[in-house]
């Protein structure tokens, strides 16, 4: 309990974004107001966790002898709810920073993500870390009294009606912790009913690690939530809905987890782990500021959130809890980076996750497909960073393919190899921005004609990891847009025809190269084209067009490189050009035709023509000539 306020209040304005957020809480998110209690209990639990951790690492912090707990009191006469904890508490500056302003990017993202769908938007409250403000959905005013543990700072009183400002002052408080008194709006006074609060605690906060006390009908306090941590129970004792509640309440997950891994390791190394693979990717999955979702405990004591040392970056979407019996309680991030126990736990946990994903991919394709659609591009990063598990990763990783009817029909390298033609030497792939673009590529024409499967590498990460794979089961990965196409035994019948065409088109090829000398390094006859007149390829050691585009998008300097123009000797356009050149080598229209041929090849692979106005003029001239015939 607190004593009377001793210093007159100072009025302060809410930050602009805080005002916006408060307005939304009060006026827009009215269909799921009950989440306010979940958020305040979660905040209290965090404060207790922080106290327990800081009391171990900081000798100046002495906890009170009383049990670490959350207490809720209901006053039907005053129409108030009071939620108190004996956690870490806050000083004046922390109160202003944590409540008076919105400094975190997540809160700004919350404002941007508002959809107008009340149910969806109410779920965003916890996801974006703006839970305290949800209290104003039910409160006409709020009073917060808090005292920071381990300091001589006076206790602080914060009061607001959730409009434009708040007051802050000092008071006396005998012990550390925070007490929040909610003065309910007239229309929200059902939340002062005992049965209502109990049901909300059971619904949202049953797996909070600390006891939540509420007076019974005789006025005696009793624990409302479960006190035995779910992590410590045998999986056989736990129902699926309990896992789901823990995932949502304790870990901030949304919806149902796609898969749950609950494990207890004993023997040389002892730890418990409860890990969840989400159904949906978080909004900031690709953000550099993205925090990992695994909490670290040591002997049931909370140590830290977002323990990135426990899982590699490519598994950053996994949420969960790991409790070690072997780590020291005063473990720090610096120690974690070099700790043998952490390394062993990490290896074991990664192995479990990869095993689960492999099992899911083989036995539960209806589950694996949405997982891959959500997290595939991130998961593939493992090939670039986790060489130890390369073989395991390749058993799971999928790619789109020319044999798939849609982007959902993906294939592993093992499956690709199993259905290769006997005389096929390499694994073929094409890279590009998306499936639509690569499917229209002229480079695919010969492969379609010969029914040879081509992998579609359309995730940005694919350009980088393909070099990490390089070889699979003795088969080399080969880009169909780089180097000369050699299908070996597949095209022996075409070799003599190609040699003849090279002779027939030799002089035209030289003329084309002369006209395009600033743009191409070579012009050559090809057998890879069936319907298109020409295409561009990179040298076998050069950088492909898609990689160039990615590097430029990342702000990297890309050296100017000339491409190879391949021409189709069977196409009427090339045959007509060759006939014209044979009759009139210096025909004025030939130069325009050659440039159009090159520009069309650029467009076919999704590139921009270097001079759109000149290109347009050439097209118009050609149309005019054709229309006059």
C-alpha cells in the first residue's frame, strides 16, 4: 500500500504518437476491451522477472521477504480495480519514458498496421508492445504508484484520464513494485465483478509464472492461476489448448502454433525446452531489429528475453522457453557467446527443430505447405550460415519448379534428382523476381521442348545460397542463363545443324556484334531457343542479370559487364535479317532491327531498355513501314 502524496503534481503532455494511440484505444478498439487485464498482468509478470534477475546480478537490489506475486483487488463501491506487484518498479524517468512517450518502433508500426477490423486490431495490442494503453478502453482515469528496487529514488505517482496529458509527482512507498488503480467507466463496471475477473485470468493469464491472487467471497486471498509451470510437466499431461494458451499468453504468439516441440533432456546436460513454430510470419521478420522469440531461464529463474545465442538467425521465427539446470545464474550475454553448455543446447535444439520440420514435410504436407510459404525464404538463409546442418537443411528446403502447376508445388533437390533423365548431367535452375517472369523466359524453351525440369529460384536469398549448394549428389547446379548450354548426350542430333547454322550466320553475327559493340561481348548461334528470336546470357563466370539487379538494389557498386547475345537460326526474323544482310550488307534498316532484337531480349528477361525514347522511335518506324506494305 502507498502513503499520501507529498509533492505537488507536475502536468506533462503526451507525445503526439501516444495521443494517437490513446485515441484509438478509447474510440476504436471497443470490441475486445477485456484484453486490458491480460496486458497489465503480463507487465506485472515482466516486472517480477526483471526483479528476480537483477537481484541475482546486482547486489544492491534486495528483494523483500514476501513472495513474488501479483495481487488484484476489486472495490465495487469505488468501482475500481487495483493490480499490484512487488517487482522491479520504475523511477521517475522510467515512468516518463515507458508511459508518457512511445519510443519503440513497434508502437509506431502498430499505428500503421491498424486495419479498422476491431478483432484483428485488438490482437495487435500485445503484438506491438503497447499493452499499457489498452487500460483506457475501460478506464475513465488511471493512477499508477511505483518505486524502483535497489535505489533511493522516491516513489512516483502517475495519473491520467487518457486524453492529452498526465500528471507526475512523488510519494512515499514502503516497498518496491508497482500498483495500478483503474477507475472504471460507467459502462465498463462489469469488470469489477469477481466472476468476470476470474474468468479473464483463466482465459488469458493462466500460465503466468507467478501466482495471481484475488480475494474470495470471504475476503481471503487465493491463487487463481496455475502455479506449476507448463514447461515442467510431462507432455502427456498437457492438452493442445493448454499449449496454445501458453504460446499466446507467455510468449506473445498469435493464432495457433503450427507445431509444438516439448522436450526434457537429462544426463550429461539437463534442460527443458518448449518451442513453437508459428502459423504466420511476424510483421518484422526481415527487419534487422527483429528480436528472437526464445526466453532463457536458469533453474526456473528468468534470465533474458530474445536469447539469440540459443537459435541461429534462420530460425528466428521460432518462439519458446528454454530452462537450463547447468548454466550459472549470473550468466551474461558475453558469457553466453563463449559458453560450451549454450553451444550444446543450441545444437540439440536446432536438431530437434530440423527433425520436426523434416517429419512435417514428409508426413504432414498440409501443414508444411503454409509453413514454407511463410518462412521458406528465411529458412533458406541456413544454407549460407549453418554448414554443419547443410545436409539436413537440403532435405527440407524446397524450390518452385517448371514441373509444378503453381508456386505451392515445390520440390526438394533429392526429388529433382530422382526424376532426372538418365542422360541428364546437371541440375538446371533459373533465377528471377517471381514465377511469372521466369516462366516467360526464352531460356526455358529448349527445356520445355525436351521435358527437362528447371528449378525456379525466385526468392532473393536464392541467388546467394545456390553457390553454397553448388553440388548435390554429384550433380552440379547450373544456371540456364549463364554460359554456353551443353546438354551433352541430350542434343547430339542437333550438333551438326548448329555447326552448319554457325557457318551460315557467321557474317551476320559479326555485323550484329559490331552494331552492339557497347552492349554485348559476343554474338553466337544457339539451340536453346525454340520460339524466341534471341536471348541474353551471362558468361559462365559472369554475374547474371537478376544478381546485378539485387546488388544494385542493395546499394552495391556493380561493374559494367557485357552480355552474350544468342540468336535463333531457325526463327524467321533471323533468317530474314540474314537474307537482307547477304543482299545488302549496309542496309540502313538492319541497324534498327539489330537494336530492336537486343532491346526485346532485355525486356524478355525483365530488364529496362537503356533508351526508351529511341526504342519507341524504332518500333514506330517499323510499324509505319509494315503498315505501308
